[in-house]
C-alpha cells in the first residue's frame, strides 16, 4: 500500500487540482477513484489513530487484558481490509493513468505522421541534443512502477525482465536497435518503432538522435524492447 500510495501521491493528492486531463475529453472533474481514495484514506487514518491510542492505554496500564486483545484484533482486521480497499482503488487509478498515456501517445504518433508537431516534440532535424536528453529523461521518470499483488510475479518488460519471444513492439515504443554505421561497424542505438511487418518479420525504426536521419529496416533479433514498467525495489 505504501509503494502504491507513494507512486500516486502527487496525482491524487487532496491538495491536487480540481480538474484532470483526459485524452478524449480534455479537462474533466477529478475522477471518482480520486474521491473514493480520499474517503478510504480518511477512514483508514481514523482507524490507525484508534490502534495507536489503544496501545498507549495498554502501556499506561502495563497489562494486556482480554478486552484490549479483542479490541486490537478487530482494529487490525479493519486496518487490513482498509489497506486492501485502498490498493484496489489505486490500481484502478493507475489503469486509468495508463489509458490516458496510451491515448496521448497514439495522438502524438498520428500528429507526427501528419507532419504536425507541438512545442515539446520538435522535428528531429531541428531538435537540439539537450532538448532530446530532457525528453528522454522525462520519459524515464514517468515510466509506471509495477506493483503486483502478493505472490504475483513481475511481467515481461518490467525492469530487466525481457519480452516474451512472440512479443511485437507497438508503434511509438522505444527500443534498442543494432544497426550498421557508416564505416560498416555495427552499433546499438536508441530508436522508436514505426511499424512491424509479419510478412518479412522486420521492424521499421527511426533513430531517436537528430543525427540519425535514415530509417532502418531490422529483423526481430536486432531489436530489444525497452522496459514498460519500473521494477518495485521492495
């Protein structure tokens, strides 16, 4: 619960904006998940205060009576249920955030293919190296943190876990690509997937760097998909 709450503390803070961005409809009132999360957090905090006060009374009386055992058992059972409910709400909020990011990425790719650019993403031929590095850093910082349920194993593309053998990289996703340089030496570059042909079993990718102006056609073995989630350090 702590890790999940921490990853969303900024976007779901009670002091956050009264309006949030939706990829389909622009600005919308704060989501139902946000209100439910705030209500659940308020209720669980009240229960945690009761637990703390009960322990303080036990220390003052220097004994553990049957009454306190029964009371603490009930309070901790409620705290566990509150934590699970809060986790479920936050997971739904994370799914909604992922959906919004996916829609934004789809629109970005469509705009790029149509030759339209915004202030953040400039055409590669006019993008300075410093701007490129800033964009890449922001992309890494906003990579979602994978939080599984107890007993869940991290999925492919979480941290250092590789993709499955039949995985097909989606257009717009970043990959490490092995290409031939001008001197015929092979090198790894950071690239963005443009398309995949199941007929030829090859990807079309663009070099992220402004200096890489050629589009590369590469086989699957020359492509390594980059992580889609951060690994939970806990």
